[in-house]
C-alpha cells in the first residue's frame, strides 16, 4: 500500500488543485499539494533505506489494474519497486517537495497559483509513473506525461509569446526523440512478444546475433533496438543534436526549471538506459554511440555556457553538460556511477536553480548577470547557498579521498571510469569530460563573480546599446522570504554530504549487492573495479582542471575585469560562435523550420486555396451561386411580369414554327 500512496498522492494533489483550486483560497491549493508531496517524499526515503538493507535481490511488483489485452499484447498497470526505483523515488519526490515549498514564496504574486501547483503535481506524478513502470507501455505513458507537463509549465505564462514559443519547441523536439523510443518499443515487442521488463530481460540473451531487414540490408536487431531507444533518451535528456529545447525551457517560472533540470524530465533518458541496461550491455555498438553522444554533449554544452549572460541559461547548459557525463558513465558500462551522479546532481543543480530564482526575486525579475554585481552583501544567505552549489558542481574536494562536495565524488568517478574503459570511443570521451571539467569550473565561478562580487553595474558596459534604458533590476536587492530559503538550506545539505555518504553504496562495494538485480552487469564488465586502479595523475586531473578554471575566472572577473571584453574582441568569430550556441537554432531553422513552412504554404495556397477552394467553394459552388442569384432576380412577384414573359415565349414559339420549325 505504501508504494501506491507514494505514486498517487501527487495525482490527488493535481486533481484537488486543478478541479477545486478556483473555488478555494490559493493557499489551500499550495498547502494540499505541498503536504501530499512531503508525505510522498518521506515514504520514498523509507523505501530507499528498506531496499538498501534488504537481502532479497528480486524486484517487488505491485499490481494496480489491467490496462489492455489485445492478442499477445497484455499490458497491466503495475509498480516495479527495486533499488533503482527507490533511488529515483527519493530524487523525484524530495526535489519536487522542496520546489513546491519554494514556489509558495516565489509565485505569491501570481493569480494562477492553483493552476501552477496543479501542473507541478501532475509533472511529479508522471515522472513517478515512469520510474515505477513494470512494462514499456506504462513507461511510455509516464514518458509522454512529463512531456505534456513540461509543455504546460514552460508555457505557464501563456500571454508571453516567448514562453509559448519555448513550450512548442520543447514539445516538437521531444516528439522527434519519442518517435524513436516508440519504434524501439514496437521492435522489442516484435522480437520478444512482450513489453514486460521481466520478460524482455529473460529474452535479451537470445537476441544477440539476431538480424532484421531494414533499409535494404540485414542489421543487428539488438543494436537497432538500443539505438532507437537511445534516440528517445537523447530527446528527453537533451543530448547533442536534440538539445535545443532545454535552454529555451528557461522561459517558464524558475521553480519549473529546477524541477525539469534536476529531478524529472531530463533524468528520464538516463534512467531508461539504466533500466534497460540488460539490453544495452549486450550491444557494444550501441554503448559506443551512447558514449560518443554523452561525451560530445558534455563538451559542447560546457563551451556554450562560457559566454551566456542569462543566469538561468548558464545553469541550463550546465545541466546539459552534466547529463552528458551521466551518459558517458552508462556508455562505459558503469551504470551505478551514472545513477550516482544523477542522484548527487539533483541536489546541487536544484540548489543552483532555486538560488538563481532567489537572485532573480531579489533583483526584481532581472536575469541578465551584466546588470548584477555586489549582491553577496545584500543577499548573504542566497550567496552562501549558491556558493555551496558551485563548489558541488565544480567538484571541490580532497584528491585521492572521498572527502568533498557531491560533484567531486560522483563526477570524478565518471572521469576515472572513462579512462579505465577499453571501449573504442573511451579515449575521446575521457578527453571531452576532462576538458569539460575545466570549462564547468570557469563558467560556474564566472556566474558567481559577476553576480555576487564587485559592484552593481560593473558589467553594464557589455550590455547592448538598446538595453541600457531597461529598468529591470534597479533598486536595492532584498533577501527572499523564509519559505524560499528553507528549501535552499535542505538542498545544500545534499550538495555537501550526498557524495560522501552514498559513494560506498552506489559504486564503492558497500552493502554488497546494493543494486541487486535492478542494474545489469555482464560477467566481463569490470569497469567499477578497473576505475579504482587508474594512475594517480588521472585521479588528480579533475581537481587540477577545477582549480585552473577557478583561477582563470578569478583573474578575468575579479582581478582584471577588462580581460573578458579584450578576449572577445580579439576572437570575434569564436565568441559569436559560442554566444550563438554553435548556430544550431539557425541551422535547424534553415534545414527544417523554413522548409516546413514553405511546404505548408504550398499546400495551403496551392493545394487548399487554388485547387480545393478554387474548384469547390470558389469554383463550381461560386458559379452555381452566381447563376441562381441572377435567376432569382427574375422572380419579381408581379403577375404582369410573368404574363409578359409568357407572351415572349409564345411569340418565340410562333416564330420558330413559321420559319421552319415543322416541315
């Protein structure tokens, strides 16, 4: 019963706020949804420790109801509870509860608060359905549910055109990935005759070596299946090529950004690959693709984060980069390390986003860091919380130990795993994640120095000329209310201690068999052991990159503040390339958006307008109307008009008769 309560309490909160929110005080909707999430979170922690200490290696399946049965396809609503599920339950419900609490203060001026809290609870319920799914169809339900909720939340301020555009962009880009995910599910059903995770796992070894005929050639069935499934993960987790929706998602309220980026939607792809590790681990080709895409994403997003000026977009690209790290871990077979980083990342990334929201709240809704500066004395609590988040993200700790902030423990483990791996793409991945570590440190401390150090307006010279009259951010800054600061403090505890406390469980061999059967590891997969024996320089390298990034940022944004502008002027092409995010939006606009609009106009103007309307309403129908309209004019209603017409008819008939009508 406990697990049903964990999953369905957020649904009840959504129904209450969504159906009755307009009939009660907004505070009531806020309280009900937040309390329900708090209860769900407490029970989730109980489930987490229960599975960590349990000796039973098997998953617990809790049946809910039959969904559909059609021929061989049998789909039930059922909750699959194992260690992996328990970890995700903790992440989702804890962060969601804190986001709900934070939103009480952040959204206090918004008249649509009940709708907002309803959407938050719906988002959480959909993610819980995804992580507890016992079959792929139920997982797809949750998968699409978080997509719907993200659309609603990103476009929450629907009167704002940019918010509507961002919501549509997220929805459309994710449809590309979801199409691949759906095809992967179809193919798995075709190969195994089932969508049940347990049945697919049992049949997985028999798929090795099977081929399918596709695109005129025989391809490895398992590889094609895994690549299609990973295509879905690329969309949901904003990996390279399908990443463009994630930064634009910042158009939603800041609590939405924290929920999407830390605990729910973007972690869905990482979770799915881990859940299906029994498939991916049998396909080296697919894992190499996962490794390459993850490494490329980690590097790409870090380069773009170097020059962004919107405080939320910097953190958004950081999320994109850190998701790349998680896929690198999964690509080398270190699934536990990938989920460990997902776990720790949830705390410090939610802390950074909610801290950024506190800064934006203090700056009267200003998000441009160039208008900030000197805030550490005006909002000291937020400053220290953001500093803790930055220390965790950049990976500050004591080398050769497990003593350090959360990111130091989990991210450095992934770098070591990339070095220890023998996969063909491992060397490329290792270089990418090491370089990304230095870039992450630079842009994270750049954000801190621009926002909290110096004086207000120190960076105003970098603003566009037409932006100097914008009055956002003017006036004294003020610390956020306590209801917004308490979640920051709770997340800071996780950002400091989550890595040190749980490394021994997730990847250190503690509680032998912590993952039990929830993650699959082939007999020849020794990556967790190999990463413990890498050269000392490899273990020290992430720390050196972190320190180097900090030193460069300190020099450029504290010591010599003219250095950034000088560097940008001396490398204008590179600066614009990074500022415009490698021009992916412009490229996609050229390749997909404009042709789509052109095709739409052709069918609209040519097909619908010229052919259908031209032959139909504007053609035959219009001519019939013209004729009938003229004929109707003859019906005047006067008897003498009709008598005159009859006389003309008789005269015409007589004339025809006299001049040859009858021979």
